[in-house]
C-alpha cells in the first residue's frame, strides 16, 4: 500500500466533499496508479486541472505518485501565463469555441448572442460530444463530471450552477472572455453567421408590421432566420450590458426577460 498526500487549490475545492476541502488529503492506494486516476477518484475531472506539482516539481498526468509524495493540484489558468511550467494542455484555446451537452440549450443561446461559436444539439451522445471536442478542439461545457473524465476530452469546464445566467458568468470568468464579446454576430438558433441583407431580399419572410416599420435586416447564412432591431433586440441589448457589468464587478441582478 502506497500513501500520498494531495492538496487542491482555489475553486477545485468546490468539487470536493466539504469535509476534505482546503486541507491535505491522505490517499492510500495499491499498485502503480497515475496521478490523473487518483485526482479523478476524488471527483475532480482532469479538464479542471492545469498544473500538478509533486514535491514542488511540475509533473504530467502520467506521473506515478511514490510513498509520502506531496501532490499539489491547481485549476486552469486561462488568463495567466504559466508557460515556463508544465502546462497540462499543450495549446491553450485563446479563440474559444464550445460544444455543449443537451441540458445547456439556454447557455448556448447566450454564448451565441455574445458572439462565441457554440455547437449545441439536445440529442448529442456522450461519445459524440467527446469526439467533437477532440476533433474540433472545442471546449466541452457540461454538468456531468463523468463526461469530462473521458481521456479524449482535453478542454472542458464543469458547470455547477443550474441557472443559465450564472453558468454564462462562470464561463466568461473561467476563460477570460469579457474583452472578446462580439454581440449579434451569430444566429442564436443555429450558430450560423449573420450577414446584412436588403429588405427586398427577405420581404416575403416578414410580417406586415415588420415591413412597415423596419428597413435594416440581417439573415443567418445557416438557417435563414431574419433579424431586425425590434423590441426583442432592445431586450438583448439590456442583457448584454448586464453581462458586461456583472462580468467585471460580480454585482447586479439579471434581466428576467431572456
């Protein structure tokens, strides 16, 4: 039997049982087990980890802890440069694209509203999600810890809130996105690119009042949905402004109409 001691830092503690947070955790195990396996056995998906120190030395997920090792585990540093240390993901995703599991449809719409490429379908299987994440280098967003423990998923984020607005703020904070917003660049329905289009080209798709009061339109290159600056657009402007403010100062109440 081998004994090692694990210490988790910052927000990783929120994924641990309360009784073992913010303290050294004694782990006893048989045989040769990787540090990745031991970390995940405590409930921490490997996608939440970006730096591991064994007795003060940086190691990767394949490291085999030895007797009395002191293992320090740190969360993802998306907004900090730790390039001189052993970054566990070889290439940080600085132009983030997302894929979301089936319970996060509202979050997908919010991310698209802010201009972030977000692939979503409510019938993706776990295997499809992990394959898309790997093949397209998309960050996998989910509330399923088991999904993030799949070895082919290298970039992911475990969402702990059920509130889509709080989920959105958590994603923005985690991946340092507040300065990268491009509102209304993408279709919130299908993730397609929006382009300006003449009124004449879409007039057969418009309701009579829309034809009468609006002259500027955008259309999705994917699904063909037409957008204009009506009352719903004004509501979205208010929501985007709230997100910007809340992302910076963590205060304020979310608008309830979106």
